[in-house]
């Protein structure tokens, strides 16, 4: 009997200490988003950093693509938040001391504030270096299923259909009419390597319209032989649905913000005594994916832009010759995900496919 493969959706970070790390990075990025919006309303009072790779400037590159009415409304709301001391103290905790009126990046200022009541013991650090810990972190438990004769060497994530449950209709000067939908995202492999996935155009959608993709649209591909025969192997894919005229701005933003989030997560972990690399890279990738979802939620509500909450799905591969618990086959059962933005809602169906690259995509 071979250890089977399991797919699931990433939820909250279960480990309380790792969640504290994630929450710290989220708060730093939320502050950066507020500063970007406040800068649009009062540039002299809220100057952006000179460093082009700062979180503020990365977020500003996306903010500047929004319609003028949206930017103006976001600026007014942000200034109200940052000017209300009670709100800042309650939400930001120790980061309430960050100065938004200097050019020093918020992440740099944040590094001077320790995360309260957070210590990693030797046992904690040993646990984080254990590849099996990722299963606990995501709530996945290896099971058993009959092996298939064909050895798989690759893993695909595919989009099978999209449904527009509620069409975009923004009161702040956004797109009216058909939604032009793009799907981008990021991936994390078994060693923690993070890559941006080139956005794909899904087509135009009217309200309640559904598109079936036959054959399914390939979103990303993994080589499951890359790190040898050490199983189980875990993979993460974050999907980001955006209503945009083209995917170029989305690609640039994903490249930059993914790199910045990963850097802030690593910096926070190093400060509490962890080391980066090996199986621990998967911990960094998992926290980063969660942080990204929280950030998009914040700017979607605060800026009122039509960026849907990212959806992170995981695959837990048991062996080269295993099948999926959900289907008993090399292709998993279709799963439906729902994602929302202000005044809009979409449903996306996806599946995973284990296959042999020499034999082709035929399902065995």
C-alpha cells in the first residue's frame, strides 16, 4: 500500500507562535497600505520611502492603477484611521509607535519593536525543522490508498470552470459591464521555493455566466522528482482573481509583493532565533501565503478595489505511484472555491493531476 495524496484548502495558521509571526507581518503591511492611501490625500504629511523595493512603493504601484475616485475615497478613509489613536492602539499594539510621517520604511521601523510574549524554545525550533510538521500545520493526515502501476513525476493544478455569481459593479468609478477576469498567483514547492505564476486570461463574464474549460486550463506545474525520494511532499498554490484590462500590472505586483512578504516573514522568524532553509522553507511559504490573503483582504476593503481574496490550496503527495483519496485516481475530484471582493463574487473549480511526463496527460 502506498501513502496516498491529499488535497485541501489552506485555512488559518494553527500553530499559535507561527500565527503571531504572521500577524506581525500583516499589521506592518496594513500600515504600509494605509500610508499609501494617506499619501494620495496628503503627500507632504505622509511621504513615501525613497527605497523603490519598500512595501509602501510596491503597494503604491498597484494603488496608482485604480480609478481616481477610488483613490480619493481610500485616502480619506486611511487618514481617518491613522488619526484615531484609539483605533491605532487597539489594532496595532506595539506597532502603534510606528511613525507614518517619515520616509523610513514601516518594516524597518517595525524591526525595532519585539513581538510581545513570543519565545521559541529548543523544542519549538526542532519541530519547525521536521518535514512532518507541515502536515500538522495544515491539518492534513496521511492515509493509505491502492497504488497505481504508472509512476508519476509531475503534478498539475488545473482550472476546470469559473462562475460569475455576482458581477463587478463599483460605485467609485470602476469597470461597468462585462468583467474581464485574470487569474494569477504564486506557488511553493516541497523545498519552500516560491515562484510567481504568470497570469492567465479567463475571458469576459456577465452576471451568472459560467465558463467550462475543456480541456482544463493548466495553471501551474511541479516536478515532484526534484528533491528525490523523501515523502510525503507538500505543495501550495495561491490563486488570485482580478478584474483588469490586462495581466501585466498584476504580474509585476505579484512578483514584488510576494518577495517582500517572504522577506518580512523570514526577518521576523530570524529575530526569534530560527534558521532559514531545508524543510523550514515550507513553513515560511505557508505563513507567507496566509499573510498575502490577509493583506489582499485589507486593501480590498480599505481601497475598495476589485481584487478578490486569494485562495491557497495544498497538495500532500504520498509517493510517486499513489492516487488521490478523493477520487482513487491520478486526477483528484473537482473542488469549488468561492472568493469575494466588494460587491462581487466568483466561484472557481479546480483539480490536481499526477501524471508521467513521458507518457503524457492521459489519466490512468
